[in-house]
C-alpha cells in the first residue's frame, strides 16, 4: 500500500510504500476511495503543540476517509466485503482518532475498528462520503446537536467556508429561515445561490430579525460580538470556530437577552449518517474540489496558503 507519512511538526509529509495492513479482531480493512484534507492537518504541520495529540507519529496522516470494505477481521458481522462506508474519525470506545493516534486515511488502504464505519447510501459519492466525516459531521452537531435548530427557527450562519456551507444548506433543507454572514464576496455569493434569506458581511446587520440560533464558524472577537447583537431574547450562540482563542463578552447582551452560549466540538457517527441523508436527498451541494492521491502534499500547501474554497478531497483508487 501507499500512504502519506507524517513524522513531526515542520516536516512535510512524504509518500511512502509499506506492507498492506491486516485486520485484528473487530477490525476491517478498507480500500480507500477518497480522503478529505483538513486545516487541522495544516496546523499539525506548523504548530509544535499538535505533537501532544499525534501520539503515534510517525504515522499515516488523514482523518477524513471513505472507501470499500476489502477484508474482515474476526468477529465482524455488521459489514460485508464490498460495503461502501465512511469512517467516523474518533473511535467511540477508545477515543483514538485516525491520522493522529493510529494510521489514517491518506492511504490506499486503511485498517479501522468496525464500530467507526457508517454505510454510504446509494447515490452518495465517495468524495461526498469523505467530506461528510469531518466538515459535515462537525457542522451538523453544531447546528442540530448543540444548537438544537429546528424547522421554523431563524438561524444565523457566520463563516460560509468548508463547515458553514454544510450548515447553511442543511438549515435551509430543514425549513429554517437562514441568514448568512461572511467577509468574503465569493462566500456571500455561495450563500445567495444556496437560497439564504439574507446575506451580509456582518451578522449584526440582521439584529432586527432576532435570530433564534447562531452558529459562529469564524470564532473571532468581532464575529462573536455581532452574534450577541443579532440574537433573539432567549437565543443560542454556538461557537464552532476558533479564530481567536479568547473573546470579549458583552455581559449586557447576555443578561438582558438571557442568552445561551455553547461550544461545539466534532460529532459522531450519527451526525455523519444524517449528513449522508441530506446528500442522498440532494439537499447538500457544498463546494468540493478534488485532487489526485499523489497531490496530497501539494493540496495541504494550497490549504495553508488559503487557495481553497469549500472542501478539498483526494480521490484514491478511482474505479
């Protein structure tokens, strides 16, 4: 098999060959078909603090994977060879993350516990299947799991990038009245074309709408301040972005409106399965750019340089 090896921060990943993996008890081997590239991986290549998380280095990078089951370990009964599946990044029992604590998805083959697999419905591509395992999962949990958005709610989405695009379109498909904000013109164009009820540079421009739920995928001091202004009485602000690690809190807004402020981190297999259903129904059409497996190194550089709109996914073992 081939895979992109991460050794340590500051060293570019290298494409290597190694022996094909064998499944242990309750594990499966996948022929990987698509792997999403993530800004988290760019962070790991640049920030030394990530080495506290990537405890199994050197290892194969990548935590967004989808593929076909090619081999079953002892005890696996819920899946069969040939099943099309996505992989939940974090194991629900061990809490290990592929690409950080064990080999990940930037590879032609991947061995993973069967309890991390989610079937990909017919009509959903492997590329979509991979993108859903992180961007889709994270945005779904922030919007519906943490934010508890429902049909009829007035929803604000701040930051219409890789995650915000998913949240925007899922909120619209659910029947929410959606208002979007982004400083980038191309992001606002995407929101308008997707059918957002209002689009602006600053979510505070919709303060008169009194938004029930706002998800901030930017996470900057100014965006957070604007979220508080745009919130309704008893509104909820969900922080899912970390543009700034410390934020200024206007206590007047929080107290007078009796606001709820929550953080959201990641998600689980149920979130991914729900995102697959949105894809299956045709409700989700985020911007996804594909590259060949051999260009993953170049793709991470493009992410680093801000040259990617939406999500970037490598196609592997194409049929």
